[in-house]
């Protein structure tokens, strides 16, 4: 199948590369010519394990190519995927200008019957809008079908997810479109669920909102556990053994971030508002998450009431491990608050520091290792549970002035920190305190 993918952000690039890996001929289109030139050499613009290797493999096999020319990329395509960004408007709704532009470019360039597949996360009704734009501007008798095919990839494991996903959702109005898109995706060997277009659009938002709700729920339970002296990890494990609940997304921490959960929860609240429905539960989820991101600062100032002039090491900057993405990361709020209170901030992340330098406060210093970041520091804050951080030799914390670790991701066992004489505060678990101190409730 000849396939074009409009947009080479996270979704578009992974989609295009994965489709080429299962045998389709794919051309990915992006207006950024410098980015296109790099991708032609197999250089990925995003950090995603395994992505560059698959790019090179399929470029060499002549199944994958890149262009900045819409006409060149679209005119031979049988199926066109829209995978452009849908950033957040000030009111929380999805900004659709890139989707509209993509639809207009498609109708201006196509020379054969095509199926347009929307991969971008878009509000319910957007695919109807895309179809209206194309039909209203189409000057020939070409036939254009529009299909909703939302993505469910997780940053850091997107390549794995493409080939081992739980389901592929296809929303279409015609049996012909269903059959074509089903045939394209069959080599993934992932269960396919067929539905109407509006339901497919809603499945994406509802799925992300539900997972965000699980995260905020377990974080609220963790806060109660601390007040009562219970251990959130034991509670989460006990809850997760119930098959109706499941164990995934029950890991307490300092909240969710990234490009999907924050944006999609707020967009769904706005979608509900557009039909005069107040989504009170989801509003609570968003508020809990915002509050949770600041929890680590409160734990720090409980231990050091005045952090002005103190050296604070921040370990982990991306919103989750195995990505360089800082969108909605806790590191943004945390580092800004540290600087506001007069702290000297030294940060380390295995992958995301280049991105961080363009996003975070310019006064932040960056270290080349965990050891360098924490040396002579007054406290270390863990914001991302990278394997490098979780597997660090705990004796490294002896390089601190007085070992104090505030762990927002529960990377270590409390008993191990006690054994090494490290004052340790985590999320929803008892504290490891210095001798002669009483564990606070």
C-alpha cells in the first residue's frame, strides 16, 4: 500500500516508521526542511528507543522516505494519515489549525481516490469537519473517505506498543474504508475494534482520562496513607490484585505529565462543556494532579524550612523515563519554585538536558552525572524514575553535605536508605529519618 503521513512529530514519525516496517511504502511529510534532511539520514528528531534503528532499516529497504513537498508526498498515496499536532488552547480545547491546514493541503494535491486517516488526537466531530473541508474544496470527481484511527502509544515504549498493542481502533462510515484500514494494520497482529467515527474519537479521550483518573486517585490515597501511617505500595499491590482494578497506573508519585494526559483531560472537560455537561470528576483529576506536582517542594521545606542559598540537586527532568519530553513535566513547576525561593539548582537527566535548557529557567546549572549533581548539595530531589537513578549505588549520597533525599517516584526501599543513614522522604510511605528523630505523621 502507498501511504503518506502528514506530520512527523511523535505520533506521525512512529506511525510512518511502523507502517514501513510491516511492508508498506511510506512517505512522511514535514514542512521543516532541516528536519526532513536529518530524517533522510536516519536521524530521529525525538528520543524513542529503537526508532532510529527502524528508520535506517526501512530507508535502506526503500520503504520509507521523507519530503517537505506536499504535492510530491501526496499525489501517489492511496491512504493519507493526518498526524499533526493539536496543541492546547487557553480554554483547554484542542487547537485544530494544523489539522485544517493538512486537510486543505490534501484536497489541493491528491490525484486519485484516497482514504484520509486521522491519527491526531481530535475532539469528537473533527473527522466530519475534515470531510466537509475536503468535499467543499474538491474540484474533481475523486472519492475521499475519512477514517478515525486514534493512537495509543506510550512515550518511551512506542515502537514496542506499535507491535504489541492492546487494540487498534478504526472508526469509519463505510465497509470499504473499514476493510482497507483493517488490511493495512493486519500485519501488526493486534486486535482490531471497529466502530463509528465519533465513538472512535471519544475512545481516545476517554481512555487517557480514565488512566489519568487512576493516577490522581492513587496519589490521593498515598497522601492519606502518609497521614495514617499506612504504606501506599502495600495498598497499591493489594488493590491491583483485584482483576477489576488491575495493577497498572497505581504507582504513587508526583503526578502525570507529557503531551497526552494533561492536554487530553482538559480537552475532554471542554468537549463536555460544549454540550453543557459539567465533568466534575475530571476537573478534580486535573486539580489533584496540579497539587501533587508541588508535593515534593512541601516535603523539602518540611525538612529545610528556608532553602534560600541552599544547593538543591534535581535528578530527572523528563516527565517519565525513556523520553526527552519535558511537556507538563513536574520539573518545570519544581525548579521554578526552587529558584523563586532562592535555591541554587543543579540538575541532571540522562537524556533530556538539551531540551531542558530550552524550557527551564536559565539560572539552572547542569551536571554530567548524578555524582556531580549531588556533590555538596543540601538535598536531592528525584523527579523521574530513570533506571540510572534507581540503580545508583546508595553510597553516592554520602557526597552530600547531610544526605537528604526527597523522592517523588519511590525509587528506593525505605529500609535500604535507613541502612545507609540517608534521610529519605518519599510518596505515601514511612520516612527514613536520622537517628534520634521521630517519624512525622
